[in-house]
């Protein structure tokens, strides 16, 4: 097959990151975690098999950055330092076979329900998800900063065990960029919609700078 698709199976570089090929296993919900969101041996075996099979990049997740942002009781979490060792083992299993380990950080926002989270839902605006049909609490600008911090702590934990970080969906890094579900003028204003995705996007670089002692750009 490699001879039929030489480009697909050739290495590719993104800055300092090099993949052995262009095969990417995207993040998906494996539904193999216990209620606390920790990494299980079953999860490790699942991703190790894909790395052994030849993918260049394996994206783990989605992993919730706060318990109030999970969409199921068997979703991976990265909201506590107690989970770091499990992710370290998972990353090592992926890298053992020549693949690059990545992770999708996630907060479900309005795309879950309080029966699962045990907390009130949050979103950029108080507009219910058409599927879940539960009206979330509308985040204030100050609360958006708190959500950014959750993603920051998740990024710190991910980087500590050698993973690349990909911001997830639902609560804001992507959904907040759209004005359609956000009728509130204060949050729907373009400069405020950008606050969450741009803040989250800068977090991995800041975490690396703190670890190295370099100045944050």
C-alpha cells in the first residue's frame, strides 16, 4: 500500500514536530474510563495497538479539564494531578512504537446535562443545546478567565508527560468564535469571543516557558 500512496506514508514536519507519516488517529470518546476519569490498562492497550499499527500521530481524548465539563461518566479526565502517571504510561506506550502522542483537551459546555456533571452547565451564552435542551449558565468575562485556567492546568499536565496539546470543542475554544449561539452583546462581541480560544491557544507555550525558565512571549 505504501507504494501506491507514497506521500501518505512519507514523513512530514510541522516546525520542530516530525511525524513518520501522514496517518493521524483523531481524538474520539473511547468510553473506557472509570467515573474519576483516570487512564485504565484497557485504554493504554487500545492506543498502543493503533501506534503499533503504524499511525504517525495518535490523539487521545477527548479529556475533560473540569468535572463540570464531562459528557459521560466513562470519559477520560485530565482535571487533577492524580491522573498524570496514567497519562505518562499511555504516552510511553504510544511512543514505544514510533508514533507521536497528542491529547484533546475538552469541556462539554452546553453539550451535556447536569445529571452527568453534577453541576450547573456553563456556556458563553444562556442558550440550550438543541439536543440536550438544558439552559446553561452564561459565563461572565471573569468566569471565562477561570475556564482558560482549567485548560491551562490540563495543558500543564499533558506537557508534563510529553504530549502535544489540541484544544477541544463545545464550551468555547471553538464554539465561542461563532456569534450564532451567543446573542449576549457583552460576550458575543468579537473581542470577547476571541478571549477564550486565544487564551487557551497560548497556554501550551506559556507552560513550556515556565518549565524552561524562558520569558513568556
